[in-house]
C-alpha cells in the first residue's frame, strides 16, 4: 500500500534474515526511515514456516495499521503464502506496504496493485525454484567428478590417530585439542564419528 494511502493507524515493520550470521540492520534502518513505530525481526529461513516474529507482527497489527516490509521476499515464502497473508491483512482492515522493488509504489488494495503483487510474487517463487535447481545440478555435477561440497575436514587420519593415542593415555580432551590445534567441539565430533 502506498504511503499516502496508509490508514490512520500505525506502520508496523517486519524484517527477516535467513541466518544468525546475517544482520537485519539495513532493513531495520529502512523501516525506521519509513516511519514504522514497531519492528519485528526474525532470524529464520524464508522457507521455514515457523517464524515467531512474523506471527507476533501479524497478531500485533490492528485495523487501520499497515504492515511494512523492506522487500517482498523477506515476507512471503511462496505466492500462495503471499496471497493468503495479504488477503488476511486486507480482511482485517490492515494495509500492506513494500519499501523496495516493483511493489514500492503499488497499492495492493486496488485491482491493479493486486495483480502486480501476484505477478511479482510468482516471479520471486520461480526465481527461488530456479536457484534451487541450479544448486542441485551443480552439486550433482561436482559429485559425479568426485568432488564433495563443504569445508575441508580439520581432522585428518593422522590427527585422529594421534588424538586416540593421547586419549588412551588419559589426556584430557582440552589438552588434546590444544596440542592438535583444533577446537574441542571438532575433536569431540571426530571421536564420536569413529566410535
């Protein structure tokens, strides 16, 4: 919903980052600049149905308010999810506003805006599916060539043998990890994998 047509209530923000390593500050700053009086932030994958802060934001907004997101893909997991949530908001008299992208100047409360919302949502869902397929194809091709993904292991066979020998002599895990230059968690995991 465009800013000038936001009902007389409050603008409530919702931000999401996919992992704990990512920061939501860019989204938070944009939501504050847009005038959001309260901002809910999730650290969860968009494909994760359990997003407690989104649930809290949807419970918090009241008739006359508008829910505001920085970008559409921060809000919905799929086109069906998007349409269902926007319909739910609209049915409760709550507006919806997207700050960036194709929907930044569109009012999803109008027929034209509704169409654009669905087209953009369908394109975002299609793009996610393409990325998933390309990633899977790349991993399959790498496996076929004998390569495996992920970080190289820190615990090679020599270090593992040394760790087992030291453990048999009664050395503590902390001392063994320090001597081998690995973390205790890495050492525990390597020993558990061979047990």
